[in-house]
């Protein structure tokens, strides 16, 4: 068992999938490392906008009260919405859509924190507007970075 594929992704994926019905997300993927290779590859054969792209996280361990072992993940994800370059209204609508998705993800994580399903470090949250362009596509969105602790006892002992 490894923390990324057996703790992190099973926890996060259902939260991201909620955005399919709430906000029309059509694509959700985790990277193979820390780049955009899978997103670029998938965009050649499938619709990836609006989409959520998660970088495979780095993580560290944390021991709490000598019995709870956390995997503290550095989550970085992107929400991209297609827009038309040089069309300010289209760009602004894409940014608004992406920011709404990011805000709803943070809200869900925060509610889970209050129910002890995760150990979100709220002060670590960073949200930044981004542009993603492949030469053919122009997408506008937000990058979300945060530290997310998940119980990892089953992976570490």
C-alpha cells in the first residue's frame, strides 16, 4: 500500500467528482509526476475543459500524540476552463468558473476538517490565477496549493 494511490487519491477523487454535476467539470486526472504531460496528451483525443488536473503530490510524515501517523500531502491542482484569447468577457467568465470550482473544493475540505476526516492546514491555502496554452488551446483558471494531512497509519505500520 502506498499513501498516494491508497489514501490521497481515494480521498480526493470523490470531492473532485462532485464538481462534474455542480460545475460541469468533464475531466479529472492526476499527473504521472509534477508536469502537464498527461493533460497535454489527453487533450489530443478527448475534451479536457473544464477540467481539474492534480499534480502527483509530495508528502511528509507527521506523528500526532504518539499514535496518529499523518501523511501530510502538498496538494497542487489546477482548474482550467477554455476561453477565447483576446475576448475579455470569455476570459473573465472562464476565470470565474474556475475560481468557483476551487472555492467549492476548499469548502468541502474545510467541512471535512471539522469532522476530522482530514487535517487541512487552512493557513497553507494559496489560490492563484493561471493561463494554460498549448498553442491550439487557451484555457484560463486557478492553481490551488495547500497542505492536506490524511491518516496514514495503515500505510506506515
